[in-house]
C-alpha cells in the first residue's frame, strides 16, 4: 500500500529578500533650518558648533570645505571662516521630524526611530499595498520632498546593519538632493535579523 501524499502546504506570500529600509534625512538640521531662507541655500551653513560645541549639521556648500557633523565648531570655523553658523531651533526641527516619522507609519507599523532624522522601517508586510521595497523607498522620498521640502537617502537591505552601513555611499554623499536619483538595492547575504521594535 502506498502512503498518501502529504497534504499540500498553503502557498506562502512572496516576501522581499531585502525588506528593511534605513531612511536618513540629508543634512537634516541644516536643511530644515534654512528651508525658508533661499538667501542661505547656496552659502555654507553650519548648525551647532557654537561656543565649544560640535557641528550638528552642515549643508552641502559647507561640506565642500570639509565641514562634517560631529566636528568641533573651532575646526569648522578654521575650515570655513565665512560660514553662517546658527544654533538648532528644536521648535522648528522636532515637528518636522515627528511628521516624517508619521509618514513612515502610513507605510508600515514597524518603524524604529533612531534619531531625529533617521529610522529603520520593516516593510515586509507592506508589499501588497505599496509594492516592492524600492517602490516604497521612492514613494517616501517623493512625499518627504513634497511635504517638507527636504531630501532623504534610503538604504535597502536584508539586515539593519547593512541597510545603515551602505547608506552614506548611496544618495547622501554624491548627488544628494536629486529626487530622481534611483534608490539602490544593497546586495547582502541574508543574516540573522534583529527584530525591530514597534513604536
Ligand atoms: Mg541625516
């Protein structure tokens, strides 16, 4: 007597192999602080770095002088004495950050906010409604630009560490601010995945 064939298992929904997005606003503090100041868009602007402080953010004209976030204000002034320096205005920055994080939550409930301008999104469950991780990344970049007038970079990967590690080489460094620039898929072997916390 032959054994009955095993019951067919129900088909699994296809899962993207790279379901994590790391979204990082480009020069967030500087971008928001000068958003409504077109007179400052093409001049070097440094946020933070006042008396003995560190630079929180530098716009792209300032970065051309080598100024980077985390650098001392003294070093930034040495590199570019004529840069416009301003303190961060959190009454301006915090609401923009909160609104952007809410935009992320319209795509997936699994959002881990890691700072005012960065978050990881697990988009595994969002494919049916919003398409591939690449399509979701493009949608988010377009919305953030349209609604908040700032740009962001998105890393796509299978793991949190790779999504973030590959980020700066993506949109943020060269050609940042170009919303037509494609989102890059980060090729990486699947590894143990750190679960994201729901917030
Ligand atoms: Mg950033």
